C-alpha cells in the first residue's frame, strides 16, 4: 500500500489517498477530484483530451517513488 495526497497527485488539497496499485490510485484520485474539486476535474479533463498520457507520465514516477505504508 502507498499513500499520497491529492496535492501530490496534481490536485489542490491534502486529502490522503491510499491504494495498492497505480490503477487503484488513478481511480481513487479521479473519484476524489470529481466529488471535491469540480474545477480541477474540468482542467484534468481538458488535459486528458489534449494529451491522454500527460498526467500519468508526470504522476506515475511519483507513485513509483512513494514509500510503502502499513495502512
């Protein structure tokens, strides 16, 4: 398991998100942003339309480098 904040994943708050895989954290981040940050969700949607892989290219190395947690 790894824990990262919304801000570490490109969002705007310090809500902690915990997941056991990259795909799981992507899903949790997407859900979190859509529910809590509609303005950021629109920005991310626009970025995804322009370059579907940009966010992943920027954030996956951060995920890979994050320390394992015991949660």
